[in-house]
C-alpha cells in the first residue's frame, strides 16, 4: 500500500500520478457525498464529482486501464415510486444536485466506454453504514443525540424507509466488481442489502442497544430527500456473486 494525498480535481497532478503508477485497474470512490450538503455548497460537487471524474477517466483512457470501478449512488433513482429499484428503471429525474452528479458520472463513463473502449462499472450504493462511516449520516447523528439525551430530528414525520447496507457487504461487492469475469464493457449495478427498513425501527434498535429512551422531533420532508429506497440486487447476484450477509441488528 502506498498513500498519496492528492486533489483529483487537479488535472496535472492526477495525470502525473497515472503516468507514474500506470495502474492496471482503478477503483474510484472519492467524491463529495451527501444530498443535503449539495443544497448549500453545490460547487463542491461540481469540482469533486464532475471535474475530478473527468480527470480519472482521462488517466484511465491514456494508460490502457483494464477496468474502472466507480461509486454511483441509489440517489440517482430520484422520486421513483416503484420498489425495489432496478438498474433498468428510469433515472432521468434527480431530486438533488448530488444525484445529478452521480447520474452524470454514469453518462460520462458510458461515453468513454463507447469512444475509447474503457471498461467501466458503476456501483449504485444504498445507504452504506458501519465503522468509519460519514458523520453526517443518520446512524451517527442519531447515536450522538441519544447519548446526549437530545431529541432526534426525524423527517417526513417518520415515514421513511432505507435499504441500510453494512460496509463489509459493500466491500465484498466492490472487490467482486474489480475482478469478476464476464462483465459487459459498461456496467451499472446496485449494491444494497435488499431490505427496505423503517427508519423508526432503526432508531428503536439504536435506543435499545444504548439503553436509552428516544425522543423524536417529527419534521416535514427535507428538500432533495426521498421517502424510500430498496435495492433490486439480482444483477449483482448473477454477475458478481454478490450476497449481503449483515442484517441491520447485527450491523
């Protein structure tokens, strides 16, 4: 392992890194994540999710990379109401800038696959949680507030469902997507737990584990949010042998 601290939105330094390392396969997980932050700082998403992605694509193109695996997101499904979400569902109506940048990544990857023969795999992650998780995710925010005895903000008056997917299962899917044989030149695959869980059940589980009584502040739906996510993972099962093994209570 070698660590390099680098802004991928810097085209010269990114190109120099590709020239130096000449990687065979690239796993691109760097991005500005989060739906709500995209409402207040859109330029961070423009730089990290669009400019940086072009630089990675260019590095792969010019150095004969065998496969590029990159992070997309379940947010591309936008306000779709058909559950579970399948890769063949329409994703042309994003409800946040974050979702729009992830959809743009899929389209940009398609262009490089079509024009330059670069094999690409986009992974639509569904509500990933676990150790080293992002501190702006509900799991961490709720836990901290429960420990401090503070009320938890719960949007859409608690009528929310999420396909919570444990990090170890995601890692297994990422590894498989890097090394699996027989993939199409341009792939888009869901990686989720294939279970849509009530947000209130998750809160109850956290509170029970912490030994506290939860207090909830029920609020209206946030802009850019969606009421439910649920991954159809049949494609990932068939092509990657992907099988999530971690139920929410264990995770």
